[in-house]
C-alpha cells in the first residue's frame, strides 16, 4: 500500500482514544466548542472534528475545550474564561439544547444582553438560523473550516471587544457568515462551499469506547462523498452539501488507504465506516471495499442506493463484516415519483431481499409518511410492501423499519408544501404500525412525537421563535397536548408554519445553498404533476 508522505502526516493532529472532554492545543486563545449532541453521539460526528482539527492546525495560538450536551453540566465552566464560543447545532431538535448549554456556562441568554466582557458566540451546522437569531452573534453556513479560521483570527486581534469584531465581520462579507442583526433583508448570504474532499478529507480524529456505534474505539469513519446527485424533494443534505461546483465531492480510493495508513501509525484500526456510500457509483464502491478488505479491516456502510446493489457488492460487504443491508425506498411504489425515486420498483426490493437471504443479512428499511397528496391507501400499501419483503426474506432474519414523518425543510423544493399536523402525524403512523402488531421478525422504530413536532415547526420557523425556544429550555414538556397549548399562548398563529406557502419568498430567502428560483420551479412542476395524477 502507498505510504503516507511525511508532509501529509504533519497536517494532522495525532489521533487519540478519548475518555472525555479534552483541551488540545497549546495556545492561550481559548475556544470553547459546544456539541449539542450527547457525548456518545457527538464524539462520533465527523463535522465538528474536521472543523476543530483544521482550526488547531491553522491557528497555533488556539487551544480548544470540547463539551457535549450531557458533559457540560459537570464541567463547572465560566464563559468569561474563554475568548470565543463555537457551537455545533446539527438538527432542529438541538436548538433548545444549544440555548441551555449557553445558559449553563453563565452566558446571558440573549445576544443583546452580552457586553464586551463576554466572548462572541458563533454557531454552525444550521440550515435555517432564524429561530436562533436572539441567542447567536454569528452564524456560519455551509463548510465551517475556512470561515471559523478567519473569525478566530479577527477575534484574536480584537480580544474582549465583541461589538467591534461583529462590525468588522459584517463589513468583510466573509462567505458563509451571517450576522442577522447587522444584515439587511435584501442582502444575499451564500453558504460556504466544502473544501476539496481529497485534499481536505473528513474523517475520525478523536474516538472513544463510549460511542453510538457500539464499536471498540479503534474504528475509523471516512466521508466518502458529499451531497447526492439524486436531489430528492425532501432531502436537505443533498441540496445543502456538495455545493462547491469546482470542488471534489468524492474521495479517491487511494486517499482512503492513505488515511487508514496514517491512523494505523497511532492506533490499530479494526473497523472502517464509510459515510454517504450511497452516493458513490457502484463499481467504485466495490473497489473501495475490496481494497479495505485486503488491509484486513472490517468495512461498514450505512444506507445503500437500490441502484448500487448487486450480488458482487453484497458478497464484498459480507466479506468485510457487514451485518445488515440498509435501503431507503421511502414509501410505496406509487408515491416514489414524488421524491425522484420512481426508478425503485417493489420487484427490485424483493430482489435485494432475496440477496440478503442468500448472504444471511438482515434488512433495514427507511420509510416515511406525510407526503403531499398522500392518502390512507398509500399508508396501507406501504404496510403491504413491508409484509411482502418480510415474506421474501429468510424467516430467520429480522426486518428493522425506521418510519418517520417527512419533514419539509428549508432549501428543498418541498419547503413550500403543506406539513401535516402532530395529531395527523400520530394517526398516520398508527395506521402504518398497526398492520404489524403481533407479527414476528418486524421491528419498527420512529422519532418521538415531541421531537417530530419540534423539527416540523423549527425547520420552517422565523425570527418570532425566540420566546418559544426560551420556554422549551426552561419549562420543557414532552406532553404533546401541553406543548401545543403553550404554543397557542405564545404564538396564536403557529399553524402558519404548517400550511402550504403560496409565495416564492420565505423567511430564509436571503440565505443561498441552492438557487431559490430553481427550488420554486421544482415545486410548481411537482404540483402540476400531482394535479394531473389525481385526474
């Protein structure tokens, strides 16, 4: 195998097995990096690791303290001990967690109440920042590596002068940086594109035994692709990743082997996880897996595209130690055209189930409900599909179903669609789930209704959400009726966030991952086709 060059090895920090939050770096400019996931989930996330690793290499005057949603309460930190606070907010369900974490370090909750003695607060990972504008000074949209280095350099030169830093940043117009309070509504903010994936790969730097994968700590996760060429109508990842037209959005096989060789210099690697393998062309994915098998490591992939799967790929996966086949047909065959997956037939799913049986691999299916134009018969048909896959699959193997409401998020064509209300969401899930009660060999998982509702509400929210988020932080209630009752008191017109939008303009129109006009036209085209289908 090709050995990693010394100058390449020098680009990386030495990886380590973590036992808890750490403070790498020898500089006296202190950054507090908050991860809004709990530790065993957050430690495995690759995005924040790429950002922190890049920052520590680019800025030798920096040291970083990392805390998580469940570790910060024991850390006894004081916000005034830091020069900058960065916070990773990957999902709408973690918006309240972000605010709670800022409160737990003694930071005044609202940005307007923090004077120059407090550090600037920067947030990344969000696609719709507007519900959080009361709490965050600066947002980084898209790839955070270049923007955060520039922000840290500015803060280093203007320590303890938060207002001046914010004003300088606002004037510099850094790509991907959004300051809601100083940005006029006509100004367009373009998301920061990803760095070329081969030159700046995204992979595990830090790991620990307490991880969400239930793996020994000597695993290596590698992002093998960014975004997705299929651009499903609901998918925020495919529309908001891979936005750099000139960037490399797939990693080369040789680069994967170099990263593996580099990590083996510090830690004996037993398992390699390939993220977004579903976006890689079939033959290339086979090459990657076969080369990793030669290196005597186990290979794990997540969801696969049904187009990729053939017997040779399944055979490679089995050799590599894969213990499950995961596919995402999303819904029944008659609805798949809605999301751009009309190429997936039920017969194709049955073929995959037969291959899984042959290689003794259980199956996971990702399914959704709440599609525009969906009827009860579609939910029932989706249940029949599951039963038929169950019939085809070896009865000794389990089927695991992940079934959630489709969330109509910003920066996707379906952001304009009508979103089903919480009670209707529960009814449709029960209609689906009720078809399998008492049936052996089928496990159904779903997001709890509180998280589901929160995601639906905040994904299309605006600047009016600050009061609601404050209530959710300090008076949380996971009882749906109580939450809706409180919502009615705070925001009597809360239902506006669920109805179909009739206008091109949306609260986040000034933020650009993809051309809003293209998304609007895709929505109008979909509506016309839906109308024709109904006829």
